[in-house]
C-alpha cells in the first residue's frame, strides 16, 4: 500500500519540515496492523517526493478480527485486497505517522505550514466500486486535478473487463494539512469500509477533519454515511452538527461585516481606489465583456456601465440579497433598453463550474478570495482559470502587513470578520505565480492605495493575462 506526496515548491525539501520527516533518513514505524515506512525517493531543491509505504500483516488481522464468527467465506479472511489497496489502514497511518503535519503544525516553518503550495499525491491502488465518476466527484469539487488509470481484472484476459481498482493522482495548491485532511477522510469513503469498529469517536474525527470543507461538499451525505460505515444514527448526528448554523440572516450579517470593513478603510478612500485601478486595467486590456465575480451590491457594475468599451457585463454573487441590492443600485427596471441589454445578474458560486461564466474577455474578483475557505481555493482556481478561462483575470486582496496602520483595527485581527485568511505580499505572489504557470497565464502584481516603504500598500492586485 503506497502513497507518495510530491511538491515543486522552492526549496522543495521544505516538505521534510512540513512532514516532520528528514529526507536523508528512512524511518520505520510499528502499527497495530503492520509497519509503516517513510522515505524520500527524490529530494532536490526543485522537486521533492515523500513516500508512505505500509506493510500489512493479514494473519495478524485475522487473529485480531472482531465481528460475528463465520462472517464472509472461509478463505476471505486470508485472501483479500487489504494489504494492497488504500483503505482505512492508510488513514490510520496518516494520523499516526504524519499526525503533526495533519494538524497543520510546523514549529520550524510555522508560516509555511499555513501557505498553500503545489502538491501532487499518488495512490498506487484505490478501490472504487462506484466507478471513476464517483471518484472524481469526491475530489474535483475540492479543487483537485484528478488523473486516474483503470486496471483490468486480468491483462491476459481482456474479455473479463475492468476491475474496480484505479491508480489515482491528485494535484492541488493547498496546505499540506488540508491535503492530508482530504485524504484522511476520503480514502475510507472510496473503499466504503473500515477495518475497525465505528463509534462516537469516528463522528468526532469526521467533524474535526472535515469542518473546513465537508459542509459545502455536494456529496456530504454520502461521504458521512460511508465514512461512518452506514450507521444511520451516527450519520444523522454528524450531518446535524456539521450543518448547524447561526439563526441570524446570513445576508444581513454579511452586509454588516462588509460595512465594518469599509468603515476601517474609509479615511484612505480605498474602495474607490480599488475600483479605479481595476477599471484602468480593464480599459488597457481592450476587453469588451467583463464578469464581476462576487459583485455584491453592484458598485463596480455601475462604473462598468458608464464605460462604453464594455458591451457585455455580468454580475454574479452567491447572495440573492446582494443581487437585489445591485438591481436597485443600478435601477434596472427604469434603465433604458439599450443600456439594460448590456448587463446580466445571476446567482452562483465561485467554487462550482458554471457555463454562464464562459465567453467573457475578462473576469474580476475584488476582495473575494479571502472569503473562501483555503480548501476551496483549488476549486475557485479551476472554475476561473480552467473552465471559464477569460483572456484577463484581475484579483485584489488585502495586504495583511498593512493592517497595523488602521487605528480602528485590533491587533492581529482581519479587516472583515468573514475573512478566512489575509495574505502578505509574499504569500499572495507565492500563490499566484504557480497558478498562472499551471493554467497558461502571465501574472503581474500591483499596489493599490497609499504605500508604506516597509509595509507596502493596503491592497494588492494581481493581473493574469492568458498567454
């Protein structure tokens, strides 16, 4: 049973710090079901690969077996796929051997542990009786690029058809902790089995490792059910706790928090400066069609309509209330027909593929990405850069280094209470550069607002241009 994890982050050997395993020294760990080995087949500044290899003792498993006597047929206890395919054994090994990395802890590189880096995982063999489509539906909504190789039942007898085993390769730019959390939960879901008794403790594990991403996953019910071995009571409990929400109107809460952020930035007129900078870039690009992603109450849309260069404009937001405010701000009902035909408003999510986003010259996301949970960034990247694929993409996000300049902002706090992260200039560039290369874009970085010699400007902007 083999899992490899590869990065091209520079220097790539930082993977050793993140995993708490020295690339120069193979290590062996005793587990209740066999042994685990960690070694590095490749360790250079440009590329580093760590391998987690499990040796399963099937005889020992039978002797420790719990459950009704005579379960399965006689030889099934000794002749099975347990020593070879990724299953709950691999999840246990991740937790026990790579537990510190799974928790996102790295004392020597704390900032790196919280930084998304390009990662690629390969699972030599995974079982998936539900087929390749189900396998993809587990990982693609989380932003992964999924590559599979299906294996025949027997290569010498092709007429027997395909087995339910696959080699699986996953690519994403996320933190190591996020990547391992996804693997920890979803490997047993693929296998649809666990080698140990499932009880209340498993609910806690699922919630702990899925709290940042499972609630918004389109297959959350199936994931919870399979992870908990189809125990209905535990599944209902897990989903109930996972989806437990504050009773306050979420749109009202969002508007209040946005107002707080705007008030903090008001003295330096940052909101207007952001729109000025974005429109200048759009005009210079020659774009005639623009999609405003996360358009909010429509401030940028109104500015875009005033520019005759933009013949086709779209505003998309996840909040229906924001779209209603945008329609009121734009006065759509009384707008002249020729002007009204230029603009479209629609509800949608930036983490799910949407055909309505295709065909625009440019896409803009002003102060949007920091509202996404880090595990969802990969999905956002694919939606915009792979599927929508506009000629120009403009993103702005706060520069967290500048926050100390805001007198009304408590130390260590983000500018908006709904922000999931705020990046330094280096972190933003570290995320943007490989993203551009991966999808065939060039990226340039710009400052918006008054610039401090040491802290930079309050807002940072990246302009991606398709090569």
